[in-house]
C-alpha cells in the first residue's frame, strides 16, 4: 500500500478497499513505480489533477518571463543582455513543453491559455512581485530558479510519463538559469558598497516570496495527500521548502550577505535549518489577485496575446493553404 504520510485538507484519499477493481489496478501500477502514459486508463481525478498542475506550471513559465523581460533592454553589458535574453526565451520553451504535456491529457492549449487570460487559472505567486533593480535579476535566477529546480528535480520522478520527460529537459536549462543568477550576485557583492547593498536588498525582498513558491504548509495543502498517493507529487510542500532553506543559507553566507531570517539556525543533529514561515496571509492574498503586480501581469499577458493575433491568423491561413494544396 502506498505511503500516506501527509494530511491535507482536500477530499479523503480512498483506501484500497474503497477502490473499484480498475482503480486498484491503477494504484498498483503507481505503487510499482510504473509511468502512466496518455492512452492508459486513469481515474478522472488523476487526469484532472495533472491538467491543473501542469497547466499552472506552464502559465508560471510564461508569466514568469515578465519580471525578467522587463530588464532585457537595461542589462548592464551586451553579454548580460544576451544571457538574459536566452534565459527568458528558455522560459517560453518550458511553457511550450508543458502545454504540450497537458494536451496529451485531452485538453487544448488554446483553452488553457484562455483560462489564464480570463483570470480563471493560477500561476506561481512569485511572479506577482516586482523586479526593481539589476540585482533582482541575480536574485531571481538564484532564488526563484533555485526553488523551481528543487521542485522540478523531484517532478522528474512524477508518475505521468510526458510530464516527467518534460521535466528532465527543463531541469537542465534551469540549472544554467540558477548559475547565471548566482554569477550576477557574485559580481554585485564584489562591487561597490552600493552594489552590495542592492544585492542584500534584492535578497531581503525575494526571500519570503521564494519560500511561498513551495505552496501552503502541508497541513493547509488541499491536494498533497491525493497527489502524493498518485505520485504526481513526490515531495511535500514543506519538504521542498526545507530543502531550499538548507541549500540556500550556506550560499548566502558564501556571498557574505545577511540571512533575511534572523532566527534561522542550523540544528547540528539533523543538519537542517530552522526558519520562520513566510506571511501566509500575504500568500493567500496574492493568490486571490491582490499581490503588487497581479493586475500588471494579466494586462501584459492579455496585450501580448492580442498583439499576436495577426501571427496566429497567419499560421492558420498558411496551414489551410498547405492542406488545400495537398488535396
Ligand atoms: N503560487 O494543495 P496545494 C518557475 C495553489 S516554475 C500560486 O498545496 P499542489 C520557473 C495550488 O495550485 C514555478 N498558487 O497545491 C521560472 C492550489 O490551487 P487550486 C511553478 C499556488 O498543486 C523561474 C492551492 O494553492 N512551479 O518558477 C502556489 O498540491 C524563473 C492549494 O495548494 C510549478 O508549478 C504558489 N506558489 O502544490 C520561470 C511546479 N502554491 O488549483 C520564470 C509544479 C500552491 O486548488 C522565471 N507544481 N498554489 O486552486 C507543483 O509542484 C505544485 O502545484 C505546488 C502546489 C507545489 C506549487
């Protein structure tokens, strides 16, 4: 029987006795570590959860281009501009792989994007915070991509084949992103006192929102218990957050910066750091649309979609012409 270690607030996970024969056989495949492929039978809830999570993940990649895209024209050197441009372009590619993985579950990318543009779909809370100066480009790559990698490395082992395979490629690119962010931070802390202060300020502002990326505490998570049972998620929200803190605090010390959480301490017995939770009221407010940049992000995405209408029409007209020519 699968491990049921996390309590969450959503619907109770069915026991093997409560499952139909088909559901029991499906659970046995999951427990044996088999990958589920698009044409395999799957419970409706499994399909629905994957569509929700993969599409939210895809939207995060696409909306996630905005805070960094904002700095492409203001990067301090040609080299930094080229690197940032490549990174932002990679995020668009990640969105594409993920929408494609979602489409294998019988939904259309156009409908998923409509949900995003109409404000019906979520994307990661982190992208509703502003990027105020160049040091934020370092902090986003280091902390935001760093947090994303922790989650995504685990998701390489997710039970749904197309999602798992998309993650393998995404993780390779994300590690380049995190390193370029850390490299910017290294330059900033080795610069003038004002540059080092900018790096500290970026870290102070992004630390708490980065902790929120892992989702609400396990006790308040709606989906974790069922998603862990189906191995859609292979790590709980709190486990991911702890990994991030344990990995990042030594990096902060290496940079010679102050840890924003003054109370964080390493437990010599466990090797883990204690840390203060982010403000969960703020997190839930951001999810409801009240973050500093929610309205701007939705305006920017809607404008980009409207501005791209001529291009989508052109593609369709070309495809139609090819079909007619082939008949
Ligand atoms: N922001 O029951 P749980 C990136 C929602 S990629 C917004 O715990 P679950 C790359 C959750 O959806 C970053 N909403 O949910 C990049 C659910 O809503 P619903 C994105 C959040 O799914 C870097 C509700 O709260 N990564 O950054 C957040 O079991 C730089 C209840 O929560 C992924 O999406 C949040 N932080 O666990 C791009 C990874 N947390 O649908 C550009 C895949 C929770 O019931 C630049 N996703 N919610 O209305 C996951 O691993 C999971 O979905 C979690 C949440 C862990 C995020």
